[in-house]
C-alpha cells in the first residue's frame, strides 16, 4: 500500500465520470450598471475520473475548482462541452433523467451549515437521505440504516437527537460523510471536506474518508486550496487557476517540487502551512493568506488586465519564469495547452517554456 492507497486495483480502470471541453460562463450584473459582466469560471477543461480513483483538485479560491466539480456532478449545466457518466452523455439530461447519476455521484458540500436544515434533528436529516437513496419505506428499516451510517461515519448515536447547531464542527462533518455514503455511491465529490477544522479533527476526517474509500472501493474527487491535504489522500492531482488546469500529476510517496513543476504548483506548495510545518521550515503566511482569500493579485486584476489575461497564460503576471525569460510574447499571446510532459508518468503541464 502506498500512503494508505489501494494496491491491487487494475492500472487502467474504466472511466466513471468525464468532462470534455467543459466551459462554464456566468453572466453577472454589476451593482449600479446595466451591462452584465461575463465571468469564465471553467475554460475548456478535459477531466476523467476512473472507478475507485482518488483525484485531488487544488487551486486558490476563485480558480474554478468547485464550479468544475458542480458541473461534473450536473448540479450546474455547462455552457459548452459534455459530461459523460459511465460513457453516457448526460449533458442535456433533464433532472428526472439524472436519477442514476444522483444516486452514484454524491456531492459533499463545503458548508454543513448550508447543507443541513437547522430545524431538523440529525436522525431525521439522515432518515430523509436514506428514504431517497436506499429506497427504504418502513420506519424500522430506515432507523436501522441510519444507525449503520452513524457507525460507518463514527458518529455517536446520542447525537442523532441533536439539532445541527448543537454539534461541533467535526461532528457536523461526520453527518455530511454519513449523508454522502447512504445508498450505493460510486463517486464522492468532496468540496473542502476539512475546511475550518483543527488539525487533529482534519486528520480524523481524512482517515475516515480514506477508510470508507478503501472499504467500498469508491472514487473520490477532493477539492481544496491546500495541497498538503491531497498529498495524503489522492493518487492524482489537478492544479487549477483561472478556470484552466495548469498541471496534472500522479502522486507517489512524495511531491517533488523540482524544476519540472509548474511555477503555480510550486507557489501552492510554498503557501501550504501544513507542508511547511511538516518539513520544519517557516510558513509563507502572506502567500497562504492569498490562497485562502483568493490571491487578490490574480483574483481581481481589474477590467483592463482581465481582458488581457483572457489571452495567453493566466499566470504570467505572477510567474517568475516569465519575468526571468524577458516576458516571452508566446506567454502573452497564446493559452498554453495542457500537454504530456512525461507520457509514461502521466505528468501533464500547461506551460510554453517547461516542455521536455
Ligand atoms: S506559460 Fe509562460 S507565463 Fe505561463 S507558467 Fe509558463 S513560463 Fe510562466
């Protein structure tokens, strides 16, 4: 077993959920203005999640990672591109035709407070999901199933009679885990599954998810701004910025931050407080704050620069390599495509200058 990951799954597993050239554009009206502003949240992304695979999507706030996951789960319709579930095109399916997708692909929302009804006791909140996902009708069966879910999520049964507000942050997370494993899911999309938890509880939740993943052979997509969380959980990592995937790489026993890495991935690595503490170096607090708040430099560059950044590499204004190489015109003119850097390792990178 590598870092707790499953050793005996076939190397090429069938594709479970695929996104093909996915784009999601939001049109927002600015306060006090009649004209709408176009925001490209996901920009022509290709992604495949295979059966039993754990994939991490990392990027600062506003990079498009949550929108990509929501589009893949068909909680949002893509503006263009296709979503395939078990090779079936579900892009334009109406809600009533998405029953299989809804029961097999589950979305664990970032905020338990927003996902849980504050007036519903945990027992009833879980019973509702069991009724829908397990198709149980008798009260006795439903309660038996609720107890089983509690045991699997390591949630104390005495908490079933509580309201969400009476639970700690870690306990509410366990309720979210229990909800997501009701029925027979094949894939869980977990949006910031350990956000706002202290490090001990974070570890407990990650260990719990890893146990559930291995026992049920589930596929997982974990979305986070902290690369450290993914290094302990995922087999493959996608790095996103400005709606694009800038790098994709498999994970072995460690993440090598050498010259083959995308400059943005290296910045994410440097900004991770958890990794810095693990390696015994001083964290870069300014960068960490940027990642969580959305990195103001890149998040809101203003209308003029935003228009310029719609062409060329979206990372160029922060890229040390771009500056070092004398601001190459190629980086300013053309979007770098995500291409294999090393075909045998599965490492892909979107950078004009870092090609083998
Ligand atoms: S394409 Fe150019 S600007 Fe973008 S990461 Fe590579 S070197 Fe930097």
